[in-house]
C-alpha cells in the first residue's frame, strides 16, 4: 500500500509542476465534454485553469475561473491527506469525512447549486 501511496504522491507532484510550467489557457487544453455538448459550465469547468492561477498566486484570476474550486481546495487537501494516511496503514484525519454520507450529500448539493447559479444568465 505504501508504494501505491508514494506513486500517487509523485504523480500528483509531477502534474502540479507541469501545470505550474504550462498555462492551460495558452496550450488549448480541451474543454469539458459536457460544456462542449451543452454550452453549460459544469461545476468542474475551469478547475485546471484555476489551479494554474493558484500555483502562480493569482487568487483573483483563479476565483474567476472557478470560485467553488478555490473555496473547496482546503477541504480537498484535507480529504487527500486523510485518504493518503489510510493508504499508508494509518488512521484517517479527525472527522473521517470520506466515510460520512452527509458529507457527500452536502457536496453534491453544493455542486448542484453552483452549477445552476453559474449558468443563469
């Protein structure tokens, strides 16, 4: 399990370095398939560009790309670290949110509300 966790960490760090180096807005990163088919922005649209902006400490630009991602990033880091600890044979971080049904129902509700709000003209 520890080898899998180490592999995931190295892969994530490599992707972050590449994302820091290459601006997805300039290299034509493909749009979301949902967006391409419907013209609507899904809750994940802009996450790659927002992450690039955050890596360059441009909070305002990241916020314009996907404010939900910017707001939820500390929670995403918490979830990733908690799962990483479990993968390494340890205990999850306090709260063990990935195992809580209410957490996932809340996340889906927030993403749905964000989807509706960001697509209202």
